[in-house]
């Protein structure tokens, strides 16, 4: 496992070093829960690993972490142990099915549900230890706009907002995008529409959201917020089957429509990273 981990010797002393958002750090977030955000994070990581990328997924949903459930993993050491000094960073990173690495949070970390200076420092220390050693770091954040979620998102140069065509999901996605633009001065937000019924639904939804943003959200620069439609993931019975079996869709049913859509998403994300880091 040492070839996967290799944390730098200076990790322990880097808590106070601000982390400049890296082009290879991507936050996957959503306005509301239950839209498939963690499913997208895990399968996107598998698809990028298949493309030859060294990928790590960090479970940044500190209160209601469920990446371990999606991946059917039972970690002995979690992010909580690293935060509290009970374990070293390299001890908490494990291999996931699909050929990527994960750093799991552990559920019910109530003490980390608020962004205290300690939580901020712990997060920065972990990220400074991770980012140099992977081609892609995916932050699977919590849903909504809590201060912990927003801080995690702020560490990424690119944000993938996952939404479904349901009105409540789109309303919350709009609210999330509005906050990201207002607080983090983001000019570009990338959108993934999950569980679409028809080809082209996601692009139509993106256009509608763009029109609402153009009308009601302004940036400091005066330029319009740019929504980028990264793709649709069609409603697919194979997804439910894989989730119920606690398997990655890309491993269980790689030829399913949803799996093929995620593979296409991975190609777009990889291109985005190349543009950011070139």
C-alpha cells in the first residue's frame, strides 16, 4: 500500500498552511440529500481510475457519512481517528473496489458538524497531505449549505452539483449555486443531472437554471454565472440493483446506460482537470 499512500513527512506540521484550491481537487455536492451524490462520487472515481488516474475520494460528509456503505467497506480507522491524533493519515487511506483510494469519515461525527477553528485546521492538514500524491482528489461533501459543507467545497477548484429533475432538487440546487457564487465568488459551476427520464432532459434543465441565474444572481465582476452541463445519468434499474448490493455500478454492470453515462462524465472531468493544471 505504500505506493498508494506515501504521505509527506511535513503533514503533521501543516495545519496552519492555507490550501490554494488545486485544479485536481473536485467537490461533488448537492442542494439536498437523496439525489445520488455519493453514488456519483464513487462511480466517477472508479471510471477515472479505469482511465489511468490516481484517484482518492475523501468522505467530507462528516455528520452523515455513507461512502463506506456504498462501497461495502468496514474501515478500522477513519478520518475521525486522524483528526483526534489516534492514527496517522496513511493508516486511514484504504483501497476501494474499482481501483481508487478512499479516506472514510465514519458516521455520527457530531463534534465536526460545525466549522470550528479546530475542524478547519484538521481539514487543511489532511488536504495538504493528500493533494500532492494523487492525480484527482474528489471531495464527497454533505448536502446543503452548512458552513462545513461550504468550507469543504472551497478547497476545490471545480464543483460538480448533482441534482435530479424533481422541483425540490432543482430549487435546492439553485440555492446552493447562489451561495457558492455569493460567498466563494465562483464564476463557473458544473451540473450533473441524475435520474433523467429522456435524452436531453439535463441540458434543458441546465438552460432553465441558467436563465434564472442570469435574472437573479449577479457576480462581483458583473459577468454572468456560467453553468456547464457535464452530462445526464439516466434513470436505470441497474443503479438500484448495484446500490442494494453495495456494489459499484461500473463493476457490477459496466454496460448499463447509467454506467456508460458516468464513463462519459469521467472523460469530461479529466479534460477539465487538464485545462486547469496545464
